[in-house]
C-alpha cells in the first residue's frame, strides 16, 4: 500500500481558517488560538457522528504541544514540513486533498 505525500507546505500555511473572530491564513494562528481550537473540538466530541471529531481535536492538541515545545508564537514559525504532515489530520486541508 502506498502512502500519499503530504500536501504542499506553502499551500497549507496559506490556507484560510477561522480563528480569533476572523478568517486568516493558517500560518498566522497563534498558540492560544490553536489551543482554543483543540478545546473547542474536544468539548463537542461525543458519541455517534460526533465521535469522529475526537481525532481532529487530538491533532489540534498535538499541534499545540508542538508549538509549546518549539516556542512558536504562530503556526508559521514551525517547520513547514511538520505542519504539512499534520494538515489533513487537522482538517486544514481535507483528507485526500478534496471533499469531492
């Protein structure tokens, strides 16, 4: 079984996400916004269809820990390849590259 390469890191960092009351490039998300996203997703995780949110919440928590370990203030300060490898788990880009 072959694995797909991670998405292009520059595309991932430029992808817009909603945080801090506005849409902005993923690279601009702060450590606090990443931590808040992880907590928000964890809070809505339940059973049935919402159980699938748990893995996304966990990915955001892992990104938050990576930012803490790296002393990164924003996602853009992290290694771009490390961010790209996590992009699909975070749903910054859809798994498989498309929702279609």
